[in-house]
C-alpha cells in the first residue's frame, strides 16, 4: 500500500503473540502475560485498521474505474463520484490512524511517574514558582483522577519550595507528563516589587517513570546509607527523630534524600523508589541516545537543560518553545487545565515519529 510501511512484520508478531497466549504456561508469569496481552490488543487494532484502509482504497479504485468507463451510464458515474468525495476524508483519517498505530509504543507510557521540581535562578521568586508548578500538577492530577504521594520536599523561607518530589499514580501518567521535563521560565511582578518591574525566574522539572525492582538490579554493597535527624518545617515528630534517609549509589553517583515521613523505614522505601527510577531513566537515556541524536527537536526527550516553556503572568500568556504554541489562558491552565497543551505536544511528537517511520520506507 502506497505511503504505508509493510504490514507483514506486524502480522508476524501478532501470530507469535497469539501462539504464546495459547501456551499452557501463559499465565505462570502474570506480569509478562499482561504485557503480552496489551501488545496483542494493539496489534489487533492495527491490523483491523489496515484492513479497513485496504477495503476503502479498493472501493475508491472501483469507483474511479466506473468514472473512467465510457460505457457506464451517467447515474452510475454520479453515484461513483459522490462515493469518492465522501470517502476521501475517511481515507486520510484511516491512513493517519494506521501510521500512528505502527509507531513503536514507549514501554514506560503506562507507568506511574515521579516528578521532581527544583527552584532554579531567581531566588525567592524561583522557589515560589516551584510551588506554583506543584499546585498545577496537583490540580491536573485531581482533575484526571490520579493520586499524588509526596516523597520529599525542602520548603523555602518565603513559602515556596527549594525542591519537591512526588509520585503520581494512575492511568497512563508518564504518557501525559513526560513532556514536562525541562526548564520552565516565569515572568511576573513580585508582590515586593514597588516599581512594577517584571522579574524572570526558572524552575526545572524532571519526570521519571517509576521503576520496579525487576527493572533495575541494585546491590546493597553499592549503597551508602546515612541516617540523620530531619531539619526544617515538618511538624511534630518529623524533625525530632532520626528518620531522614540519604542513599548514595556509588557506581552512578546518584544521591537521594528523603525526610518527609516520621518513619525511617518509610523514608528508606521512598528513597529507594526514587533511586530505582533515576537509574531506570539513565539506562533508558543511554539506549535512546542514538535515536535522540537524529531527532529535530527534543519533545519528550527529558532534556532538563532546555528551556521548554515560558509563563508570562502580565500577559496571561503561556508559550511552549518546542512547538511554537502560545496560549493566552495562563490563569486557566494554572488551575490544572493542561489537556490542550498536552494534546498539542503529543500531536507534534506523533507527527514527527510518523515522518521518521515513512522516511525508512
């Protein structure tokens, strides 16, 4: 089919999975069975879409042959012309759906996600902006039915956050939040600014797919674990017991600190969750390095050095620099209305990946 990669590799994979699902020991590993079932379902949908596209193209060819047949009567030709005109939009829609279905899925899309927000340049304004971002993601999570669990935080004197990390659990969390990784810039007039001058500050956001123990093997011998007394705000009990946990993974140099819980054991479990996710992200970034180098932009790459977005309060404007999108509804977006922005980023990402798929043909 012109302009569409061959369906045969997908059919072959479908047959392999069908045979695997019929094996007597298929359900011995429930995790693997669920993964296989999801892939089988997606391939079923792709093949059904491909067959629908194939049938529609054949119908259009038959109608075109009627139009070019000098012996066909005018009524039949008019009917054929009408059917071709009605089929054209559906044809393009089906082609787009087939191409999207052929894009290899990100294996992390269905995972829960750890979000880390850190104040960047701008002093108090940067930490206040980190608090604004945390509130934004919290509102969005509430809107779509996700659950947020705080992991660690460092509150600034002005009421914002020097840094905060939290786990987001729910349906396709990473698929939607992965585009948030990067440097977020804010432009607004601080309440303490008497002259009305606009200040520019930044905060960095890291989005990490939650890793499970089977994803990353961590040897206890590679860990330096330090227990200390939590410091700063935290309520009665938090900063009066030796409950803070710091874990250094020597081979990678990754350092994790958690002190939000009163229980040392809970802080240790949370710190290990963050450590596994950071190590998983590093592993995935290494595997994707060659692929990422060929891409024209950094949508979804998790590049934290890139300024991805500007929040301009005086103009009620949000601009995503990766796709050149500007929305004059900042006040609404900050209440958790991220759907339009996420949809635009996903569409830009999918369009680029479709073009890469076609370039291989």
